[in-house]
């Protein structure tokens, strides 16, 4: 059986990949993709903790949480893409460095 | 569980349910209306729904707390936070009513999202389960992302929405990763169960501290604590001012409520480990917030940094981590709701005078007392209250929080808090001085502009806020008894 | 235990090495005499007209967004379908309420014209 720590490392690796994507890319859609990766890293953790963690396995909390996160990630993506389209219509760019009207 | 009991106990979520049904009714009315008619009806309807929500909270006030489906509880603390959020919601809807050009067309969407944000915020205060906590956070966050971009004619508004979204979604991934680690540590998503497992030596305590650190990023972002505050001034400035007013109060109340409940019911046994980092964050937040607020030229950005500083003050209560501290925080948020929304309302009224630019420069306030005596007087009261000058509401908020912190042995933190209040008085009073004792620079053309009367609903909001700030200040004991903390 | 995964490891190794070897060897061994026709994007196809990076109409995104949301909501119905035999009355009512919410959302989209193709 694959031990819990391997899953946790995989999740941490995925989270770091997403983090890098969200921080290094300047394109709003690419940043959104990084954010989705990070959410899915949390999902791996949840399911791994459900299967190998300290709680009883009949308690489906980890799975239920993961399913809800998938749903919320979709809602987030929908809102985010709609905002990105709105920005693109207004400014003809989705490069976050070029969004500089607000600064103090 | 018994079906009948499930329905009976649903009464603990009555305010949320009332609002949820209200949102559906609102959407139905919206798709039934023709063209641009009836946006005033929608506004009236949403105010009525929110008032029904307040009625529902008052109805279940004082009931013995029942935990519903292992996910939500309706204790005194939850009810207090609900009240703050519902009041902020009503005032926010009233302010939005005549503000937007877009609201004639898209009023249904706007008010539905507004009510959804209120629902999410209220759930945040009742959540006793990581899953409910996360869903509540997302409900109000998603609604607020859209609301802050609602002023489509203004390029800054949509840019603010995009920034808020990207950073907010980024922060919520940390939050959810932290939730996953806490679930791994305690083997359950229920706060009390996590506490039980960890306190009896079970579980996986090594995961707790990384979990707290990640959750702190998520919460810190929502309440704008200092290393995570970069979005606040931009979003507050770019978002439509009525939305900013509602958001500044509602988000803080909701996120702090969730944060308090999580830390104090799931992780009280780790208080020694998390109190010191939070205390350092509180010091950073207050100091950076106040010092940066000194340098702002825009009123909205100044209020944003002042909001950051206030978040630092409330964090002191969490560091103390006692029941008295949580009720002090509820009182603080209650007072903050009125004074902050009041200040933003006056800003809205001044925006109308100076040509609807979705912001006011502080330099234009010079001599405002002469032109708008009532607005200036109201603004002065809100500024004095925000800076914590007795006997106004803001003073007692700070006083109760500091008192609870001293009792819990955090005197050094309180000293820093008091010093920071002194710094903050400078930039609040600067506005008062500008309005009353300075002459406008180009007196000629300023005076020629005709006076634009403020809308009736914003006059109402200002009057209510002034009355509340004064009454809470004169009778603090009454309200402090009414608003409950955790475990009281 | 882990020894079972050893074969998968060998398989993945082979799966990477073999195609790589084929490409690299082809690169070195094959003759290369490029001309204009061979360098075309479609060597034996129709010439492309205009830019290849055309922008799709925003309408596609709108329908796409609506689809994404409703598509994923089906996820929440899946556990209910699996546990259907043992559902309590409360769960059934909750499901009905949930579907009702989706219907209201769909009606809202419909009446607001999000589904219309202009």
C-alpha cells in the first residue's frame, strides 16, 4: 500500500506547481489555471486523509469536502472567466501588469 | 436523525433561510419585469427581505444554541455577528439604490448578489464545520468579486474586481489547503471533534501548525491583515462606493467571526502556539495600516488603510482568546459597522457634489463645512468615532477589546494598540480640520457649482449611523450586554 | 506492496524511451532535402486563408460558462443517485430543493437572454 506521506508529497508538489503558475505568469487565465491546480492539491490531501487518516473511513467527510471543492472551483472559474472577458472587452488585454489604473 | 426534528431544528438557520428564499423571489420578480421598470421595487423588496432576516434573528434570539447537521450553530455570538451583517446589508442596499447607472437594467442581479453575500457572511458566523466555513467563505467572496466590478462604465471598477478575484481565489486555495491539513490532523471536519481528538492525544498534531499557517493566509487576506493587505486599497477605491461600504464591514465581521470560532473551539489547546504569531501580525497590521493611511490623498484609500488598522485592533481580541474578548470583538464590529458605513455614505454624498468620480480627493474637502454643514458635521462625528474619541461608539469598541486583552495578560500589545490609536487620530482629525478650518483653494469655481441634494436613502443612512454612533457611545453597557461572545 | 508498482515503473520507462529513440534516430538517420512545398503547414492540403489566431465570439464563452456551472452541479446529484436506496425523507426533500435552485438559475439565464444566439 502506498503510504500517506507519498500522497501528501504529491499534493504539496502539485500545490507548489500551482503556486509557481499563479505567481510567475502575468496572464490572468494562466494565473487562474495555477489557482485551480492548488485547489486540486487540497483535494488530493482530503481524499488521502479520508482513506489513510485518523478518522473512521465510514465517515465520508473527506470525500464530500473534495466534491464540494470541485463544485466551488467550477463556480470560481465561471466568475473569474466572466470577469476576465469583461476586462478584455474594456482594455483589450488580460495581462495583469497592464492593469494599473489603481495605485496610490 | 428524525425528519421532523431536522425540520424543527432548521430554525437555527432561519435568517439564512429567509434570505435564501428571498433571493429566489427576487430573481423571479426580476425575470418577470419588463425592460427597465421596477428596479425601485426590487430595491424595496431586498430591504424588506433583509428586515425579515433581522426579524428572524430577533425571533430566535436567546434560544438555547442547537447545532444543526453538525455544521452550523446559532449561539449568541452567531446572532450578534448576524445582526451586524444584516444591518450592513440593509444600509448597503439603501446606498446602492440610486447610485448606479447600471442598476436600472441589472438591478435583479445586483440585489440578488448582495443578498447572497449577506447569506454567506452570516453562515460564516454560524459555521462549526470546516466544510460549511469554506462554502460560506466562497459564497460571499464570489458575490463580492462580481459586485465590486458592477460599475461597468468605470474602467477602475472592473479592474478592481479582477484584482480582487485573482488575489481572493489565490488566498482561498491556501485556506482550503489549511482546512485539508486540519482535517488530516483531527480526523474530522467538525471543530469540536477536532479539538476532542487533539486534546486527548490522538490525531496528527504535527499537521496542526502548518494548517493554521495556511488558514491564516486565507483569513488574513479576507480581513486584510498586513502582509496580505495589498489588494485592500485598490479594491476599496475601484469598487462602487456603496459596495465598498458594505464590503468593508461585512467581510470583516464574517471572516473574524469564522476565525474566532475556528481558533477558539477547534484549536484552543494550541493557543500558546498561535497567539504569539497573531500578536505580531496585529502589531504589523495596526502600524502599517495607520502609517500608510497618513500618506493617502484619496478619502476612499484613507478609509481602506484605516480599515486595515481596525482589523489589527480586532485581531488583538483574538490573540487574547477569551470569551470576554470575543464579545468585545462583536461589540467592536457592531460599532464599526455604523461609523464606517456612515463615513462611506458621506463620501458618496460628497462624490455627488464633486461630479460622480467614484472617489473624493482629500484636498477638495477644504472648507466643506461652509458649503455642506450637515454632511461635514456627520463626517466629523464618524471620524472622531473611528479614531476612538470618547464618548462615541468607536471608543467603547476599542476600550472593551483592550480591556479583555489586558485581562488575558497581553498588556504590551495593548500599549502598542493605544499608541497606534494616537497615530490614527492624526489622519482622522486632519479631515475634520480640513473641512472646518481650511479655505478651499479655488474658491471661485467651487462655489459656482450648484448643490446636488443627496438621495433620500443616503440621508436616511447618515441619520441612522449618526444616531447609532452617538447612542451606542452614550449607552455602551446596554449593547455590550446584548452582544454575546463565544461560549456565553 | 510497492513491488507491484515496479512493473509500472518499467513500463513507463519503456514508454518514454522507445518513442524518444524513434524520433532521435529518425532525426539523425533520415535524409533531409527541404523545399517550399514540403515546408508548407499542410503539405498536401488547402492553403489557409487569413490569420490562424482568430478570436471567437464572446457568445461562445457565455454559453461555455453556463455549461461549466450546470455541468459541475450534476456532481452533487451523483452521491444522491448512489445512495438512493437508503435516502431519508429529508435528503430527498433537500435534493428537490437543490434541483429547484438549478431550475431557477436556468430560468434566470434563459429569460435574461444568456442562452440566445444573436
